[in-house]
C-alpha cells in the first residue's frame, strides 16, 4: 500500500508525468540499452522504432499509479503484463535495472520539477508495481514448471503450410524426450530468432492456433510488410523466407491472459484478419472436448485469399452442432456465405446473458466491436481481448 506521505504527491503529479510519459520512457529505453545492450534481445526493436513500446510502458506505470487501490481495474492490466514477462523469461533481478534507469530518466527529463520527495514517491510506486508483478510471475512460472531465466526449449519444425496469401502455419514438435508444453486455448508462444545483421536475437509472440494436447504446437505467422509509418517485420519475413521443415526454433513457455473460460457458457468469437488464430485454437478445443457448447463465430477480412485457415475454420464449425457462422469480407468474391463490407455486430441475434465474448484483431476493429457490445448491454467483464503487440490501452475504450 502506498504510504500516506507519498499519496498526495502521486495524486498531484500523475497528470504531469502522464503528459510527459512517452518522452520519459523513450529516454529510459535509450539510457537502459546504452548501459545494458544485451537487453535489446528481450524487446521488439520495431516497436521501439515507432514508439509503441514506450507508450505502452508509460501507460502501464501511470495506470498503476492512478488505480492501484482498485484491483478490479488494475488487476487485468497486471495480469497481461505478467504473462508477457513470463513469455520473455523476465527475472526479478531485471526489475532492479529497469527501476534504476526509469527513475533516473524521470529526473533527467523533467529536471528540477522532480524534487527528492517526488522522486521518492514515484520510486515507491514503481516498487509496489514491481513487487506485485514479480509475485504474479512467480505463480505463472511455477504453473509451467519453468524457472525465470532458464534456457529456452528447442523445437523442430514438423510442418510448414501456407494458410492464406500472406500467412504460414508452422507446427513445432519437441525434441526426443521432451514433453509438448501445455497451454490454454487463446494463449501465445514466444519464439526467438537470431537477426545477424543487427547482432541481436529478437523475440516475437504468435498465438497458438491448434488445440492443447496435440503432438506439437502450431503457430500462424502473417508476413508483416512495410508501410509508410512502420517497418517490415524482421522476424515474420525471416520466418517466411527461411524457416523450413527440420529446422530448430527456440521457444519460451506458452503464456497469455486471453484464455477460453471453463464451463458451458455460450462463446462468441469476434475476429478480423490474422486475429483468427487464437479463435482457431478455441474452435479446435471445443470440437474435441465440448462439441455441444453454443458458439458464435464472427470474422471479418479483406477477401477470401487473405482469410487465414478458412477451410479449417469452416470444417470445425460444421462439426459443432450449436455453432453459428457470420462472415464479412470487403471483397466477398469466392466466398458466397460472406456479407460484403465490414463487420456489423448489430446483425447478430442477441446472445444469452451469460455469454462470454472474445475479440482479436486490429485495435480500431476491437474498439469498434467493444463499443457495439457495450451498447447492446454486454457487461465489460464478459468482453475479453487480445492485442498483437504492445497493449497501448488499459481499456479498449
């Protein structure tokens, strides 16, 4: 709990620090990487380049400061961060490095405005947050029989399959004597790939697209091409160009707070583009273990050629007697069941009050669908989402 002396200082300075948050966190990353260049191997340097990671860190720290006494608000944020840290193998000792450079950056960016009292109050906030995260991460590591900082597993590529015009599915099998890591439908897997021209290893997370309990793990990788504002994906393009059957790939423990809930409540899966991948894992699991559970599958995309895993998804839906299928494509040619244009959830029948909703896709897409669901009376606690990349918002808005 925050001390009584620190509380008024934090309440007074949260707005100022939030306004300068990205400048502080950009300075922090530059400072930390200069002192500890090996830590670049833990961070997506593409997200660093476009500023998404500094934004995410700033929002997380200040969300904690503003809501630390509201576990119902800050708990999901901390869970999401803890899962990401476990997927990267973050150790408790690394919190000391981060804290030292983050607090130093606070003073170096804001100057004399950061008095000793202000610095001490924010140091207290940081360590409250760090302590909570370390505890959550310790539980997650224990559940996975994994130790923070241990060497990652090597898995062999058993299959490589084109599942759309711009996505490949890779099935990974354990080496002899190793078990297949367990996971919950909806979770993701970290993969580590050397990037020789950078002198770095880069880690990316990809949703698992098969069901738990199979002979291997399957990830689906969309090739990320360059745009006017973002660089091409270093890892996705290298995986597409180079990773072949028989190659080895280093992987971390499966993680992620986006998980299919137990029980028999109706499931509403809402996705766009490559956001279908965790939904496919959920469909595979339901077809194996709960074929009678009510499911609504609503998907949106550009056209049939870029609809990843289309035929597998449709076969699974056919095998689920209580499933309803809704598809929107901007260009519906070649998919007679598709409605033209963008997703409109107002066209779906009302669902039972206990239905659970799962969203995955581009952030603007998820924001729009969440607003529609809330307007239809769905409780926010029943809406779950997965963000590919840094989570820039504690709430989707």
